């Protein structure tokens, strides 16, 4: 199993380590609920260095990005970030990912450069796919194994980090990034992005600087009771926001239209992989939609559980589910037959042979 540059620190902190996407990763330190609530109320730090980072650079870098992605990267100015997905030829989703429009310092005159940040579990699949689609005048560079990524998330993240940089963190717009000096380190990429819905930043650095950055962040954030946070709370935080998790809520067979990702699928732009298949789903309406539900009791609905109408008709299946520490309820995402996918519809979730009441709700479940 691979290890991130901070693996030894996680062990020293007593983190519970688990295999994830080929890495030995911290799932929790003080406990998932405590870490979750720390991020919602103050600030927490995630080591998410297992994510993949690919550079696309060259005269036709934009052409490749436009061809393989569902969103419209031509709208990006330097310093912008965009959420998108990689469709396959059948209109399914190879992966969801972020596109960073890099500055001129990353390429030669007349060239463009982008950074694609992909899911760890899909790194090789994505890399092979991008290589197979690259008929353009540009090169692909995999910097994943050289890069450490820390996500500092929570409403007090800007205050906790501001002493470490001259970048005006509190003034950064959502889904933008800047490069500059951070914690005494040069050329650090600071991005106003995250997977928690709590605000904050994602910070990209070289592996050799990882420990120095981690230490500086925790020293600067001590007054804000900054906490290390594992993948367990990352999952519960994203679930409260209704954010898709690849392998659970979306996969190679999922249409972005059914998954509620029509907003990152720009059919009006030029041609791209899978466009006709996705357009057909949109025109004919998807037979099912990804929707949220809230259990009436605290019994959690888990992936794979079936959803029924109150009359007993099977109408859906759970893709992600678990307790919501912020709400004190159990919540879930499920693919529900489109004619049933309406707010406040009462449904039943089958758990170990018994059916329990729930109500459909459009995410996000937590609104701050």
C-alpha cells in the first residue's frame, strides 16, 4: 500500500488507519462525530494527498480538456477552478474532477496549462483514458506522486491560516486559487475549494514540504482549536451537502443528468465525448434521479438498501447513507424513480427485512 508524506504523523497522532484507493489513510483520530462537528464549527485539516494531479500543457491543452470534460473550460480565466466530469462514450461517468486554469508561468509562450485533480481510486483509469484521447498538440504530466494536498476546512479556516500568508484568504472567491508564499514556502497553490460545504481551502505543495506545512498550520490554528480530521468525517460532511461520491452515487454507468449534474454538463459547447448519449437522456428525461431522504428514526440507511413507496412498490435504492452529526438524524442519497422523486414524499427503506419510514428531501441536508 502507498503512504502519503504525512503517514508517520498520522500514526504518531494515533489515527485509525484503513486501506483506501491503494493508500493507508487515516479514517479518524478523536472520532468521526467530534471531527465532523469541529469542521462545521471551527476548522479541521485533512490529508487528501491520495488524490491525483495531472498537468495538461501545450498549444491545444484547452482542446483536450474540452473534448474529455462535460463542463465548458473555455469560460475559465487564469486562477479559476471548475467542477466537471469525464464522460465515457456511452454517456456514463469515468470520474468527477476539478479543472484548474493555470497561469503563464506554467507553460511556454503561446501555450496553455491546466491541472486536473482526479479521484484516487480512478487515477490509473483516468490517466489511461486521457492518454487515449490525446490527439491534440499538448502533453500530459502526472505529478500525483510528488504532490501533497491538505484540505483546511471550516468557517474559521481563513482566520486560522491568514498569519501564514500575504494572500488575502478571506477575499478569495469560491472556486478560485492563487499561488504565493505560504508558511515560508514558495510557490504554494492555495485553492478556495473543498468537499465539506463548510468553507475553507485546499493547499497543494511538494511532498518534501508536507511536514513543515502541517506543523505550521497546526501552530497557527491552535487558538482556533484546529483538529486533524480523517476520511470518515470527510464522508459524513460531503453527505450532508449531497455531494456525489464516485463509486457510490456515480460510476461508469451513471448519466450526469440522472445524477443531478446537468449543471456541469454544457451541451451547448462544442463536441465532447458522450455528448449525444447524454443529450438523449436529457431530452427523454431520466427514468430515475439521485435524490435525498431523511429517516424518521435514527436507524441509518446504507448503500444497497431498497426504497419502497408506502403502498409497497419498489421505487429506488440507497447509494450513500449514514448518521448526520450536524442534524442528529440519519440521511441518505438514493436513485429514485423519477415519477416518485418529489420533496416530502413519504417512503419506506428496507433494513434487514423490515421497512422503516423516511421522507424524500432535496439536498443539501445541512444549510449552515
